[in-house]
């Protein structure tokens, strides 16, 4: 589990630079800019804008093959940041590779229990996740939507009328960034939680198009 702070999707979308969720004075400034820049103009958009979120290491602490609701540790400020994105008109989606299913470590029913617990926790703070997309296959197995495949983003686009060119993806691995690039999102954003800090140190030129 990473001890690094998670960075606010609100501030990243506004300034394309990281701001810790719980640094309230900076978050408040970012929120004001975000709402004035985007939220008040949301009625002019013909298509919906979205933020796609990786789950483990991005929204919640990285746990090796997390399989139980009692293992969920939501990063400080996640609820507040995601709520502000909802209020600004962004639709929120979770896109997660869960190879533990394909490896036989746990089942899809276990994944669904974890997701249900996460959604229930977030909903108490006014955060609504429109849909969660899960790829249960191992990396070496054929898969419909395992990241870096953009297929789940295309599915969300078609089902919810999204403009991917005005949408974002946030994650802690290169495959999250690549998923966004493959889908043509406006920006792929790397957080320094989970594996993010290590990815930043070791990936070099691979991150050229990403916001960190």
C-alpha cells in the first residue's frame, strides 16, 4: 500500500497538475476554478463528459488481490473530490482489471461484493458511479476489455452518449494511461498512489502525453 497522497481529479482536470485531496485550501481554489470554467457551462454540451477511474491504487489503497469489502480503504478526500466532479457534470465510471478472478484467487461474486460496498460508501457522500467495468482475465488470456484495451470506454460512450475527446482517465499504471490514449480521451492522468510513483520513476518517455 502506498503512503503517497492521492491527487484530486478536480484539480488535475482544471490545472493538469496534482493537488492532494485533503489540502483543503488548494482544493477549494481548484473547485472554484473548475465550476466557473466547466460546471456553469455544462448545459451547452450536447454529449456527456466522463471521468474514467481505475479502482485499486487510484480510488482505494492498493491491496494485493483485494477480494473482501473489509479490505477497502478509500483514500482521504476521494469522496469530496468525486462529489465535486459529479456536481460539475461529469459522469463517473470505474474500469478495473481483476486478474485475481482468472487466476482463481477469488470469484466475480467477490468482486461484485467489493464494488457494492465501495458504491454504498461513496453514495453516502453524494457520489454516483454510473457503471463499473471489470476485466477478470489473466494478462496472457484473451480479453474483451482488459486495459490497455479501450473497449469498455467505447462501450460507455455508446451506452451513455459520451464525448471521449472531452473526457479523462485517471489511474496509477501505464496501462491506464494507454487505455485512455487508445480511446482518444482528452487527457490520461497518472496519480502517484498505488504503483503511480514507481511508474513515474521508471517509465521515462512513456509518460510524455500524460498529466501527473
